[in-house]
């Protein structure tokens, strides 16, 4: 077997300058440009377990994990093997495969609210299609979303969005017609009265309520007791649909997602990231009567040559099989709790105001002096500049975090006490110099 050629470390500044000559902003997704945290973006060459290796030749403990889907860390052998086997048979066919059926059956088994589903290539595409299905079914145009929740970058819901749109200071995107934005009603998260008022003012016009059941795109935020139940009650009464966006929480917080933990059955669910085993794959699905509006069964058109791509389907199937077999949730929660407690202690020792909100294996450190972050408004009180300094301090010490204050960080099953203690030592140093 031929030995792989060792790659020379790259100068990141020069690489970024080169990238900017060909790629918009030097990146293919805005948050990667490090505008929110400053400095030169990290270019990644490889990843193994809980570690990534940068083009600079340095290794970093990874708490970003491709924004959540890598439950078992990078390059888990069973997932790699499944993808390689599928790729050897052919990368894409633009035709139906048995693998799609197998993965769909596993998803339905895990989430009983899903009676029929459709696979897409991205969470944005799934969210856009779910909105179309809801509008077709209800024959209504308006959608309610919550400030700070992010459902992809499609036009009508890129309003008061979280995730990268927040960290870039672009809550509303240029290029989105006012007429599109006018079909979206934005209300504060955790505010049932605001939802009730929106329905009163728009009687018989609201097709659906989109919600992240546990938001992670304005940082990790908890739904108040009764909030999700209230949404379910209101939408049923008003003959509107309740759509859970579980692109991040689906299979991350529990095998059946946040809806399994809450016991609430949404009408439609959006899944992504994890169901592709880290490859481009997403899903929208739910009630049979609603999903039957989608072509070829119904009049709402949605299509994609790469939807249900065989390589992504194989990786996703391997991921779900691993999750069911190894049941990593309790261990990952323990790891996250250990790290968050250590980080709180480091912040106290450094005299830095820091609030950490965590759920299961995902967490967000808010550089804020105050109470619980409950919505977009309170999340925006966090000190973005302090997070940027913290991020750079951690990166310098070999720890890679989400390059944005208002994002969730993640622990994987591949993380061990060794990685966490390494990261906590780095945090103590990074916090002391804020």
C-alpha cells in the first residue's frame, strides 16, 4: 500500500487571501469567515474522533462537530465504511433505491408523528418544502415563527432569524422581497400571549407555526413549562399546523428527538444533519394527509435529483443503527455536564460573568451577567466581543468552538475526560485574559 504524501502546514492568512479570490468572502457559508469572532478562519484538513486537524498542521478538540450531526465524532469507522460501500456502487442515480426505503422506515419507527416523509439535501430545502406543504394543505399563506429561531435561508422565513444571520448582524437578508417577508409573523419565543394575539389579528389566515422545540440558533434556550403544549393547543383549535424544526435536536437530544422527550406530536417535523450521518441529507415529514399534498400524490411540487442520495442514505442508516445499538445519550449528557461545570468554575476563578445553558449534549456559554436566557431579546444581551476573545483564546490553545456567540456547541460520544480536561485547562487560560 502506497504511503500518503504528508501535507505541508499552510499559512492560514495566505490561504484565506487565496480563497477570497475565488469564493465569496473566502467561504461557502458566512459564519466560517469568522466575522463574529475576528481573526483568520481555520481551514480544516481532517478529523478523527473528537479532534480536527487544521491546514496549519495543528490539532484541535472540536466542540462544533459540523454544527451537531457528528454524534460519534469524526470518521466513525462504521459510518465511513457504509458510505464507502455505497459510493463503490455509484455516487448518484437520480432514481429510487432500496436504501431510501430502509432509512425512511427507521425514521418513522423513531418518530411516530411521521407517517410519510420526503428526503431532501439540506435543512433549508426541507424547511421550505414543509412550509409549502402546510400552505397547500391549509390553503392559507401566513406562517408564525419565533425571533431567533432559524429554519434555513429560504426567503419567507429569513426574518428575525438566528444562527449566522444573527452573528453577522443581518437579521433580515437583502434580496428578500417585502411581499415574501410579509407572509411571516415574528413573535417572541416563550410568549404564548403573542401567539394568541397573532391568531386573533389574522383569523383563518395562518397556515402553520414553525418552532425549534429547543432552540439552538440563538444559543441553547429552554421552552418554558407549558409553552410547547400551548402551541399544540392553539394550533389545533385554529386548524393550523404545528411544525417542529428538529434539524439540530432530532436524534441529538434523544433517539426520537425533542418531541419524544416532550410527548408532543407535531403535524410536521424537519430533520437534518444527523439523519445523513454527516453527509448532505434532510427530511420533512408528518401526517399522511398533509404530506399527501406533495407531488406526485398532490399538487404541491418539490423535487431534487440528489434527494435521497445513496451515499448519504447509507451513512445516515449507519448512524441511526449506531445510536440505537450504543445508546450514547446518557454518557454524552454526563460529559457535557462535566465540561459545563468546569467552565463555570473557570469563569468564577477568572472573575468573568458567564452563564452556560445546556441540554443533553449541547450547550452555549453566554457572556452575560444576569438570569436565564429565555428568548432572542435576552440572548442579544450577551457580550459578542467577549465571546470573540474567548473563542480566539481557546483556538490558540487548541480548542475549536462554534465561531459565533449565538450558537450551540456540542459534545460527542468520541469525547473523553482527556479532551474535556484539555479544553478546561485551555478555558482557564483563555478566560483569565479576557
